């Protein structure tokens, strides 16, 4: 009723405002009536807006939980680990599921939890089976694997959205070709391109870090243009220099340490990827995005002198 009265007064005021405005004594009354109406209208709009946001949030939660649980399979890996499979193949959609589960477990560690390790399409959860068993002994001492599996499913059934960490974009300087990239010419000739075209293609996109593995700090990257996808070397090298940037099939990556390897080496970066003195001990993390930035040999040497490789 109050709102209808205010609306009626506003309509009357609008209709006769020119007459009212002739009388200075009524000017303030007209302005006050108009402000009251606008204020009341704004409150109604805000309330409706908040209700809409609430409904959208609930819908997002439902979609999130359905997507998170879709195709999820939990299997034992050993007496102290299990694997959560979230799909097949390699894609950003599957990677987002992996990240959500990773964040869910890291923010809600259960008793006996040790660590969680992400991969392309699965997450491995390591736990202390003795701690898990005794944490539940009052309820009958459920087997550690069954207890951890039930705990994970319970967390995934919670009706809230896990906020993923904001993606970082890390610039990786690279000197391509020459002694730093001895296989650049091969990659170019394999595709009928020039070395400069390979460099342009390789450095023109952002790559998603799907996981860290093989060696400490070694990033497995997605997003490379198929124009430069090249098979591994038939005979692997016994030693790859740290910082070497290579191509193997549809993937590109960076060797953080001196190791054997069969990737086609097209360049080298002065950036250190394995940082044992820091926490976490790697420059890159799953979910990061990186972009390769071509630099000269002189810039590489200058940057190298300021770094100490592990």
C-alpha cells in the first residue's frame, strides 16, 4: 500500500510539476516525493537482483557438481594411495576438473592426508593408512582405502563451488637455433618451413601447464600448433643441457635438469625451472600458462651470468 501511494504521488507530481515549480514553496516537496520514489524503487530492484544472483549461484553449484562427478572413477593404487580418474584424453575441460579436485583436497585435508599429485586426466591421493584407520576406529575401523574414498566422495558432494586459483602467465625467454637449438633446422625441414617460421609459430601462443613430471620442474604443456608437431629422435641423447626447449609429437617442454632425452631441441632458456631452495621448488605449477619469448644469444649469456643452475 505504501508503495502504491508513493507511486500515485509521483504520477500526480509529474503531471502537475510545471504548476508546482511555479510556486517555490512547493519545489522542495516535489523533489522529496521524487527522491522517496526512486529510493524505494532502487530497494526493490536490489532485492530482485540479489534473488537472481542467489538463483544463478545455486545453478552454478549444481552444474559444477555434475561436471565434477561426471565420469569420475576412484580406484586403489596401493595400500597408501588411490587414483581419481576424471576422464579420457587431454583437454582443458578435463584439466579444470583435475584442478578443482586438487583444490578441494588441499583446502580440506583429511586425517592421514599426505599429498595430492595431478596428471593429465587423473589425480593421485597419497595417505598414511595407519592414521586413516585409527581416525575411524571408534566407528568400527573401516579399511583405509574405503574410508578415504568415502571422504573424497563426501567432499565432492558438498554443495559449494571450489574457487580455482587465478592463472599465471609466465614469460620464458628462449634463444632459438644454433648450438642452443641443434634440432631447429630438422623441425623446419620436416614441415617444409623456415627456422624463423618455426620460431614464430612456437612463440606466438600461450601454453597451458597440465602437470609437472618426468624430472623435478619439467612442465608438460598443451596448446602447441600442430604445424610444428615433430616425432621424437630415433636415438635419444644421453645428456640434455638444462633449460633446453624441445618438441616431441604434439607436445613442447623444457628440460629443468641434465637428463637423457629424445625430444627435438629447438632452443634454450636461461630461466631456472627447478628451485630446490624455494617452496614450492618449481618455477611453474599446474594451471599456469607460459609464453616463449625469443631472445638473442647475447641476452641469453647476460641472463645466464645472473643465474646459478642447480
